[in-house]
C-alpha cells in the first residue's frame, strides 16, 4: 500500500528471523557471559523488528507494535543492568566470566 | 411315636463336660477331672441305652418297620435359598445302634483310663479330649443331614489328632498325629466335593429326603453324565473317599498304624471301635442312594473293602508291634464291613450284607476294644509295645489273659462267640454276590485267625522275657472294663440283629448258612492251629518260614512301601517340586518384578542426570530444542 | 450427631487425649479406654442395626446421615450401614481393641505408636461407614499411610525396605482405584443429571458398559492390591514380617479387608456387567492366589512369613468368593473377611508374644513351647484350627459358604476353580500342622526356653477377645450370616 | 476516568504505597535502627494482605489493558498470603549480620516482583502482561543473587537472569507472530481474531515456552534446580510458590481467554508437557540429597500437576488450579520453612543431616512430615484434596490416560517424600541435629502453614468460593 515499491514485509521478517537465530546461536555458543547477554539483546531486537514490521505493513492504523517495541527496549535495558550487576558479582566470586566455569551446582 | 427330644442331651452333656474340663481342668487336677468325665459319660451311656431300648422296643416302630425319627432339628446356617445346614438328632436303627456302641466303648475307656492314665501329666486334658471326641462322634452318628455329619466328621478328626498327639513331647506322636490329620483331611476334601456335587444334584442335605427311595434324590438318578458315570455316582464316590479316609481303607490307610502312638485306651476307642468305623456308618447311612442311584460306586466300595482286608491281613502277619498288629487287624476287619456293604442288596433278606456289616461293626467294636484294652494292660505291665519283649504273661496277668483269649477267639470266628455270627453272614452275602470276593474274604478269615493267635501265643505263652520288674495284673479300673467287654463279645452274637438293623428298616429272619459257616470255622481253626504250632513254643519255625518267603515277607513287613510312596509324594513332589519353586518364584520373579520396577526407575533417574549438567548453555540448548521440537511436532505431525 | 460418626470421632478424641497426657502409662490407659468405648459403640451399633431390622426397617442402608461437603462436585459426607458394614465395624473394633492390648509393652515412642495405630483405625472405621466414594477413598488412604511410619519406626528386620514397598504398592493400588473412581463418577449420570459419588445413587443407574469395561479393572485391581491379589501381593510377606505385632494384627486383620469390602461394594456393585464379563480373569488370578499362597506358606521358616502367605491364600479366597457373584459365595466372602480378620489378628498377636519371649521367629529355632507357654500354645492351635477350617470355628463357616456358593455355577470353569480352591484346605492343614508340630510340640529345643513366662493379663485379654469372636462365629453363625445374607439382597439384585 | 476508578487497581496501589513507605523509611532510619525495618515491613505487609480482603471494585482501566475481577482479586490475595508467610519466615534470616545493611533491599525487590505479578494477573493486554512478567522476574534475579558473598548465590542469579531473558525473547518472538496474525494485543481481540494457522501455533508454542520457563515445565525447567539451590532459602521458597503460582494463574487466564480457538492444539501440547514435567521432575527428585534441590525438583513435578487443571479448559480446572495453588503455597512454604529454620540454626541442608530429627526436634519434624504428605497428596491434609480435584478436572474432559500416568507418578513422588519422612523418623543418626528452639516468627510462619495445610482441604466453602469466581473456556 504505502511502500509497494519498497522492501516487502518478508524481507523484514527474514531479517528478524536471522537475527533471532543468530542471537540464539550466540547464546548457545559464546562462552563469555557478556557476549551471551548481547546475544539475548539480539533476540529482543529481532522481536522489535517483527513488531515494527507487522505494525507498519499489516496494521498501519494502530501503533501497538511500535509501542511494544519501545517497551521492550526499555525493559531490555533494565534486564541488562541487572544482568551486568550479577556478572560483576560473578567476576568477583569466580574471577572469571566464562559461563562454563559457573557450574558449581548440577545434577 | 415316642418323643425322643431328650436325646439332645446325649450331645449336650459331653460338650459341656468338654468345656468344663478344658476351661477349668487345671483347677480340677487329676482324679476329680477324670471322675467328672466318667460320671458324665455314665449319664450319656444311660441315656443311650434308654434310647436304644425305647426305640427298638416300639418307640421307633411304625407300620412294621423302624422309622427314621427326627428327634430334634434346628437350622444352623443358611447356605442358599434351598440349602441349609441343620443341627439335629436323627434316630434310626443304625444311629441308635451306634449310640450304644459308642457310649459303651467310650464309657469302658473312661473307666479304664482312670487306671491306665493315672499320674500322667495332662490327665484332665486327656479327659477333656475324650469328652470332645465322644461329643463329636455322637453328633456324627445322629446327624440329620450329611452336612452335619461332615461337621462332626471334621471334629472327630481333630479329636483324634489331639488324642494321637497326646504325648506331644514325643516327636513320633507328633508326626503321627499330623499324618493322621492330613491324610484324613485329604480324604475329607473328597467328602466335601462329594457333598457339593450331591447337594447340587439333589438340592438337599437332609438324610431323610436323600435316602427316601421314592424321593427326589434317588428318583433323579443323578444328573449329567461325566466321564461315563452320572454326577450322582461321582458324588457318591467322592463321599466314599471321605469314608475311606476315616476308615483307613487302602490306599488311605497309612495313618492308622502310626496313630497307635496315642495312649492305648484312645486307640481302643477311636482307632478301633468307633471313629474308624465312621466310613462304614457313612456308607450304611447313604446306602439306599448308593444302591439305587450309584451302583458303580457300590461296586468300587466292595472291591476297596476286600482289597483292604486282604492287604492289611497280610501285613499284620509280619508286624511285631502289638498295637500295630491290632491296627492292621482293624483295617482288615473294617475292610470286611465295607466289603459287606458293597455286596449287599436292599430290602429284606437281600439286605443281608447291610445287616451283617452293621452287626460286625457292633461285634468288632466290642472285641477290638477289648483287644486294645487288653494290649494296653499288657503294655502297662511290661512298658513295651514290642512282642519280642513279651512272653509267658498268662501267669502274671490272668484276667487279661482270659479276656484277650476270648477276644482272639471271637475275631477268629469261633462259634458261638459273636464274631462267628457276623462273619458268617458277611461271607454268605458275599457268596451270593461275587465268587472272587468271597474267596478273598474266605482267605482273610484264615489269615485273621493265624495272626491273632500268633499275637496271643507270643505274648501270653512262650518263655518269660527279661522284665525290669515282675509284671503284675492291672488294677480293677482296668480289668473290670475288660471283663464287661468280654461279656459283650461273647453274647453279642445272640442279639436278634436281623430284626433290628436292616437296610430298609423292615425286620427279617436270618439263619446261619452252614454251608458257609463250617468251612469258615474250619479255616479259622486251621489258622489257630498253625499259630499254635509256630508260636506256642519258641521254635525256629517262624524264622524258617520267614526266610522261605523272604521277598514277600520283606514287602509285607515294610507295609508294601506305601508309606514311602506317600513320603515321596509329600517330601519330594509337594515340598521340593511345588512349594519350594512357588516360594522361589514368589521371591524372585513376582517380587523381583516389583523391585525391578523400582530399580528401573532409579536407573533411569541416574541415566538422565546428565541433563542437569550445571552448564547454562546446555540448559539453553535444551530449551531451544524443546521449543523447536514442539513446533515441528505440532505443526507438521499433529494436525 | 449420628452414632456412626462417633466411630470416627472417638478415635480422634483418643488421639487428642494421648497428646495431652504425660507418660507412657497414661498413654496406654487412654488408648485402652478410648478403644474400649469404641468397642462398646461398635456393638451398640450392631444392636441398633438388629433392632432396626427387627422393627421392620428394610432400607438398604440404615442409620444414614449426610451433609454437604463439596457442593459443586456433589460430594457429601454420607454415612450409613448395612449388615455387612456393621459386621466389619464390629470386627474392626474387636481387632483394634485386641491390638491395643497386644502392644501394651511397646517401649520406644509409645505415644506416637498409639497415635499412629489409632489413626489407622480411624481410617478403617471411616471407610466402612462411608457411602460416598470420595470420603471412602479418603479414609482408605488415611488408613494406609500410617503403616509406613508404624512399620518403619517400630518394625523389625528390613523394616525400611518393607515399609516402603508396602506403602508404595498399596498407594499404587489406590492410585489405580482413583482412576476407577473418576470413571464411575463421570459416568454416574448417563442420562444427564448431576454426577455423584454416592454409592446408593450410582447403584440405581447403570453405568454404560463401555465405561465399565474400562474402569472395572482399575477399581477391582486397585482394591485387589490391598486384598493381596496375585501377583500384586508381594508387599504382604515383607510388610507383615517387618511390622510390629499390633500393626500386623490391624493390617492383616482389618486393613486387608478394605480390599475385599471395596471390591464388592464398589467394583462389583456399581459395575456388575463388566464384572461378570471379566470375572474369569480375576477368578483365575484369585484361584492362583488361594493355592499359591498356601503352597508358598508350606516351606517358609519365619512365622510371620507363614502367616503372610496364609493371608494371601485366605484373602484370595475372599476375592474369589466375591467374583462368584452370588449370594451364598458373597456371604462367605464377608464371613471369611471377618473370620480371617479375627484369626490372623490372633496369629499375629501370638507371633508377637512368642517373639517377645524367644526373640526369634524362625520355627526351626523353637520347639516344644507348648510345655512352657501353654496358654499361648493353645491359642495358637485354636488359631491354626480356625485357619484350616475346622467346624466350630469361624473359618469353616466362611469356607463352606464360599465353596457352596461358587459351586452354584453350573459350568465347568467355575467348578474346576472351586475344586482347586477347595484343595487349599488340605494344603492349609499341612502348613498349619507343620508349624504347630515344630513350634509347639515335641521336646523343648533350647534350655533357655524353659524359664519363659506364660501370657500376662493384658495378653490374655487381647487373645481371648479374638478367640471369643472366632468361636462365636464358628458355633452360632446363623445370626451373622442372616444379617449378611439379607444385606446382600440389594447387591445381588443389582448384580444379577 | 475519575480518581475513584483507580481503586480498581487497589492491590497494586497498596503494594506500591508499601514499597514507597519502606523506601522512605529506610532513608530516614538511622544506622543503628536498620533492623527495625524488617518489623515495620512485615507489619506493613500484614496490613497490605488484610487490606486485600476488603471488598474490591472490579472493572477495567487504561482502555482494557488492566482488568480486575473477582478472580484476579482472589489470585492476588492468595499471592499476598503466600508472600506474607515468606516474609515472616525470612524475618530471622534477615537479622543476620551480613544482611543488616540491606534488609530493605530484600523487601523492596520482593514487593516489586509482587507488584509485577499483580499487574501480570490483571493484564488485559500483552504489553501489560509483558511488563508484569518482567517486573516479576528481573528483581527475582537480584534476589537470587542476594547472598553477595556466596558463589552459589551469584551463580543462581546469573542463571536465572540469562535464561529468563532468553525465555522472554522467545516469548516475545511468539507474541510478535500472534500479533502479525491478529493485529492486536488486547486479549479479547486476539481471541476473536485468532485462527488455527501454523504461524499462530508456532507463536503459541513460543509463548508457551516463555510461560513454561516461569512455571518451570520440562524442558524449560533446567534453571530451576540450580537457582533454587543457590538462592537463599527464603528467596527459593518465594520463587517456588509465589512466582510459580502467579505464572500458573496468568497462564491459565491467558489460555482460557486468549487461546480457546486453538484449544485442540494446546491440549495436546499440555498433555505432552505435563507428562514430561511430572515424570522428569519425579525422576530427578528421586536422587537428590540437598533439601533445596530436592524441593526444586518436587516443585517441578508439582508444576506438572498444575497442568492437569489447565488441560480441560473447564471451569473446574481453573477452580482446582487456584485451589491447589493455595494448598501448594501452604505445603511448600511449610517445607521450605522447616528447611530454612534448620539451615538458619545449623547451616545443614542435606537430607542425611535430618536423620533422627524427630527425636530432637519433634515439632519441626511433624511440620515437615505434614508438608511432605500434603505435597504427596495424602489425606487428611489438604494436598490430597487439591490433587484429587485436579485429577477430577482432567478426568472430566476424558483425559484418563493422562490422569493414569499422573497418578502412577504420584507413587514415585510418594517415594521421595517418604524418604524425607524416613530420614526424620526412622533413620538413626550418630550426631543428629541438636535440639533447639525456634524463635517466635519462625514458629508463627510454620503455624500458619500447618493451619493452612490442615484446614484448606476440609474447607469446602473455600473451594466453592473459588469455583464461583472461576470460569472455563
């Protein structure tokens, strides 16, 4: 409708999906806790893209998707803050932020 | 007809005595307990005689025949809408006769035991058990229905168990009592199955209905056919199995010789005169049913009786334990009675076998009780059961000697003693029925005379043994019963039995069939003569005979190894090849499965513990995989 | 308050009483008084029941009372009794009373012991008076769970293993039962209307046959586990052998009866069509139970194991009879429950008392005890004779009803099963007499045993209570059997 | 919109007030009186809890983003009660020297999570729901890491926060798909426009995974045990009951209100997940030696039982979920209460340490035993009623196979619960935990739990009340 000649919705969705799985891949493979956190941010951002794209392309009359993205960004920041605080504590206690070393409790 | 309601007291008195003695016996200590029992039994004896006299002198006669009179009856338990177990008193010629037999012998034994058991530990227990036995036996014979009979049948079984095991600190007595109970129990199982089949076919337990020859039971001729015989026949065979067990018929006889571990008066009462003839009584009680509805069963009965009598007589030849000889003799004589029923007809003179059987039962009770009590007297004197430890006792124990001799003559069938008459009638009945059976029984008569006199001569004649102290005659409490029973043995032959106890209640005339009587007396005398030659003096003749028949002697001496067969079945088959495997199976397979389930659960638990590795990224991996798996499953697989 | 509810309240009050008192002696006295009152109440109920029936009351259940509990699920606390439950209540009261005295000399943690014991009893009483499946199930589990503690703390031998096994297997049974109950509940109003757990109401309708086919096995097996149904009986030998005296008494005496009672009051009564379809499977299993238990008992050496296997056999007989689905056999089943309850309690009481003296339960380590402890010896013989079905004692009455009832079926299958079951009476005789012979008779095996003391007053009281019951039923069974027969009428009507 | 209408969100407002009050109080309390904050806070929370029971207005706010009904009020009150018990139980622990200077932090974090949960429960829009769930989760991570000087506590914190962000990422991804299909995030509108297309199902499963994390359902449960073990006992108990209960509440609300159209699908998903959760939770719990870890796995299994109430989509299901949540709160808090008291006094947390506990501390043992029985579903304690009704709810819709699997699992569960009972009552110990006296607040906390365990089951009125406030699809 508005951007018929522009980038179609599918492209956004593909981008979001790729980001999502990149994030997941990062989360599962990076050993550094900070990098893992970044990967999670990647996931959240892929969500944001999804929301935005859907809103923009399919339901342009309303702004729910946009607002949702804003809130997600804000919450992600809060999350990151707490996570990093804990990571700092981890570093104090374990003197490492390698996720593989943080496994005192198991089985 | 007369009111016989008082006959219930015949049951109540011994039962109450039993309760008193068992609950308060400890307080009564010794003689008072014995006297209580004896007096109570005196009362019962009086009542029994009174009943018998009233019954036979008119109280029981109606329309020229003896009637079945239900003197008392009450429902004990309802089994279903048409089946109920009653408790009551049924009087007819055989039950009245049995009352006399039981009360007489029991009373004698009570008196006798006052002397014989004096000073034994558990004297009051002994009398309590005797009362229990008397109660049960009385209940058995007056039963109004087959189920009441079965109940008391079991009770006599347990009384017998208790009395055989009276000396319970002797392992042999304990083993014997156990064996007696289990073997008879096994037979009783057959009895019970028989009752089940019978009641299913006839819808009643009641003897009066069952034995009514125009009644529904006999008229039905017994239902469906199974393996070539009617249900009724099967049921009667099973019922006879119970009788055979209690009466120690081959091959269920093995418990009786061992039962001699009990006190001798008990052997006299239970294992000679009364309980063991319960099988005979049972068949006599059900006789019309057997005769009309299950003739095949009657045929089997005749053969079982004949085989048992021969078989036991042969074994008796070789035994050296005085009580065991008597025990085998008992089996042999009961075989006679059973056989006699088997060959009997029904009604009037045809029912000669029936009459003879009961007559023999009556006589046998007297002389066999006498024999046992005499043997008890001997044992009391020499403190041994073994004939090898006895000899020449006639000099020390004159009363015992005389009475024992009378008993031996009676059993050998020497006229005019009672045994002669009944045996003669039996042989007559057999002759009319089946020649082979007649021949067997004829031979048995000779064997009987021989082994009895073998016993008599070895014990009372011959040389003195080395006695620990000089044997002496027993006290009067023991000798008086001997004398009374001896009198009974002598005179019972003169009772007009055929006009009292008959198959259909109608009296008839019986005569001595001289053609049978003379040969039978002859063979009896022959047996006695042989025994005289072989055993009156110490000779080598018996040993030579023994070595001549070495193999057959060995078989007979070892009772044809029937015991071993039983031991094989119980120890090897049941214990080792059923029970042990069952126990093992239960522990290891059934229980093992249960434990196995628990074990598998635990193992699975250990196997999957790696899932919880503590590695955050592994958790994430599982998380994501879970999501993806669910997505795939629910989008592509489950529609 | 309804008198039946007192059966639950009195034990709870007793427990409260025990919590309040100080020392062990008072605990005993409070327990004894409480259970004494309970016994009296139980017999009052019996007499009330009899007089109600005499006065012409023909309701299926009497002394009923009911109040709403979980309304939306239509769950009520409904109590009521018929002749069968009355008989079971009396049995329970007697056994519990005897059990209290049999554990008179319990030393360790006495209060806790009596509390658990009485709690167990509460469950049993509650079960028997319940007419609502929910409360019935609730009480059922209340009765089972104290077993764990009772065996675990006061037991002997591998008690932890046994207690765990017993509890898990029984609760496994009750888990299956629960599924069965749900099936019944959700099919209790096939024509619309309100779903209900009330047994009487469910019995008025017919549960759809498809549902019955599914849920009858659940229910029957659920109860069957407690009734020692082969092959789910293995908790019994271990459990009984480890349990302390009074617990074995109660467990074998009354708790196992919950299985049999439930099997016909719930499984057979409410789902008769499926029951008759599937009876053959369970008849085979119970026939195996009967014979197998008896054979298993023959070679055991531990007194308690013998009795445990014997219980498998006898309880198998109960279920066997229930499955015969006719009045005579079911009467037999109920009498067998009572009879077995009394005599097995007697057995376990005696075993406990003997063990307390000789400190062994291995029969081959004992011998000739009749000489030193005649009272216990005679009681043991009486229990044994009752167990092997001697007329004049309770077992006989039960067995005859069962056999004759079972034999009413004219087909070969039932009859063969019956005859196999009958053979158990011989096997029973074998193991009972074997034990009696080895344990009590013969010469005294060990000189230590010469100085043993015979039963104390409380032991005698406990034993005589049980013996009285056994002898009463054995000698005059008519009253009991009539009560039961008459109460079975509606059940039979429903089943046929 | 007038000011009175804000009273619709009274629960949240009151909590916020309490939050602010504690914050302010902390600022104005002198260094020596820091301890007093805990008394003030507990008292304050007691008032808050009581206030929750005042008649509450119902209705919706912010154009339907926030909705309050009798159901939500009930749920919030249940959570309040649970939280109050947790606070009472934490009282003694907070008095420890290392906690002195940050007592208020504990309360603030806890109350903020509760506010988040309340909003979550009352949400009528996925944005509100998302905010609520994040508010309920993020402070929890901080709480889990509350024991600053404990390695394990830090580890618990990081595991919780990272998995939680991952799961919210996934949840949001799912929501974005649903948004893409329906074009709305209001519950009623989503429900109306939802169709059973693959994208929706995929979105639902992603959403489900996010909720599965909160409720610790298998296979999204792996964080649970580690976090429970590492976090301070009282935080663990809060996590295991309140957080899980709140998640269950909102999950069932969303399932019933938003996803009825695809109920055929989620029934099957829940079927599979319930079986896995119950079974795996049980299998892991079997081998645990640490009491906290043990209770963690037990709570995983319990979460599986909650799903039995979900699956039918029926009114009875919701009733029993709420009812069981209440019972579960009492039971689990009783268990954690005892564990916390013992950990507090002796520092022992292993099951072996409990050997012979009954002989030295009968009161605690009986409490723990009742808790175990309640969790195992043994009558006459409340857990029996809760479990029974959960099964009834599932059976009502014909899920008999599931019910059978579940009841068989209760046997495994019974086994490990009995292991605890066994340790306390049966096992003998050379050196049992010495006899000690608990202080008043500990006793009070446990007493409330016991009262709850004993009474809740018999209180049919309560059940009926819950039922009146429940609804099905």
